C-alpha cells in the first residue's frame, strides 16, 4: 500500500525524461506516435472530396471539431514582394493580404453557413468563421528577404576563409562571425540558423528558381527565418487589427469583431532527416511528426485547441491544401493561407474549446520545439499511461 501511494505521488509531480528508463521512454513515444496517427486519420476525414453543393466556396466541412471547416484562400497571382521593400514593408503588405483573404473567404463561406446554421449565422458574423490560419515557411523566408544569392554573401568577399554555413553555425568561429556581420549590409542574415539551411529551398513563387537561365540566379536559396513563434505573434496581431479595420468592405463581414487569430507554420520536408542534421533523437524526447516539420505557432501550450497534436493535424491538412509552388505555377492558382474553423458555437463561446480571446498570444520564444511540446503532453496527460508499475 505504501509503495502504491508513493507511485501515485510521483505521478502527481512533473516527470523528468532523463530519469525514465529506456522501456518507459519507448513505451511513451509509442503512445504519442499512436496519438499522432489518429490525427493523420482526422486529417483524411477533413479533406474528403469537395461537395459540389459548395459551388460558391472553396471550403470543406467535417463535423464540429476544431478543424471542422477548411477554407484555402486561392489567388490567381503569386505574392511577389518588391525587391526594394524593407522587411517592415513586406510584413505590412502581407498582413493586408491576409486580412483581405480572411474577409473574402468569410463572405463566400457564410453562404454555406446560411444554409447549414441559419440560427447561428449572426453569431458567426460577429465572432468570425475561422480561428486559425496556416502559412508556409517559404512565405516567411520571402517576407524576411531570405531569398539569398549565396555567392553574394560568401565570407571570402570580406577576407574570411570559412564557408558561410560553418561560420554561422560553429561556435569556434564566433569572433569571425561577429566581424562578418559587422561588414555585411544584409541584416536578414542575422535571422539565419542551422535550421534555416536545412529547410532552405530553391523553388520560388513562379516555380524552380534554379532553372532560370542566369548565372546571377543559379545560387539563390530561400531560407527560413528563426524565432518563428515570435514572428507569427507579430503577424497575427497586425492581421487581426487590419481585419477589423477592413471588415466594412463586405456587407456580410461588417459586424465582425475578431478578438484574436492563431497562426501556425510548417514545412513538407521529412522530419527524420532534419532531426538527424539537428542532432535530435527520439529517445531523448523528440518524437517524429511524419509528413511535415512544424516550425511555429501562436497560442499558449495550455490552450486546448492548440495542443501539439492539433497543430500537427492542421499542418498536414494545410500542406495538402496548399500543394507546392510547381503545381501552383502549372495551374495558375496560389494559396498563401489556409483557414480553419470550428463549427460549434458551444465550442467557441461556452466551453472555450477554442478560446477566441487568447489565440494571438506568444507560445514561447523561438521556434516550435518538439521536445518541449512532448514533455508538456507527458506531464499533463502522458504520465497517466505510466500507472500500473511501468516507470
């Protein structure tokens, strides 16, 4: 009896991953893998064949869960930022586009809501049809002017004979790195990390950059900025402000009073290769997320609707909706953002499953951290699976 009480007391305290034995670690990682597998199925249920009934809308509907509604914003032209723009101007332009996308999709989707939820229509007009949007990592790279000609930032230009990648990521070159950053006039370089290179891409909004017949273009890479949680927070707050300023553009949205908006960001690159490059090992508490690599999110770790498993589901769905830049180029259709909504007013207003006031909060500084997210799950829910003697 005393031993059992002791075990229960231990389970009521935070669990240290490093103190668990290998059997317990593998067991818990297996449980978490099954939880993510369930989210993969939920994603498939969300993106069934589009109902022809929604002829005026791009939306799909699937029940009343936190991802019950998916609505991609589809543009006829890619977003191309002026090369002379500052990062601040790019952010201003992009958040205006996001706000307009939100309102336009809401206007169209309310036509469906009118038939599906006639009694709730007025309430949705006030609180909004979507609570979260997904934007791509590549778009953030373009906003922060990280479509970089690698030849033009070669440290050798400044007499530093260390490859750029090593200079930026190896601590033994910190003094040389400081000298380099003082000499270069490209402030965006300060946002580059090892992860930026691993996730870098050679495709742009109009297709493959490297196939351009120009020596000047053949070394361009689109890198990913760091501190994406912080970046998404800024974009979210500015977008919410603009949505509320522009809402009178459409009669259907003029009653809207959007309080907050969650934003998430992911990439289609396979996580296993990225983990190896970063030195992340699942047995150390870094569970894999098959199908995408999550980069960032707004919203507290404790928000029900923004648990890591739901961010994973939404990321998978968004990646499928957004396609890729080559497909977009062929079809002439571009998706800068995919919106998701919950179709239950009880979830939005009474039960706070989606807390519409707290979606634009900082999750934590930096980027999405799979270990931090996993350990949060472990100490909130996962430790219950250790009851029964396994530890």
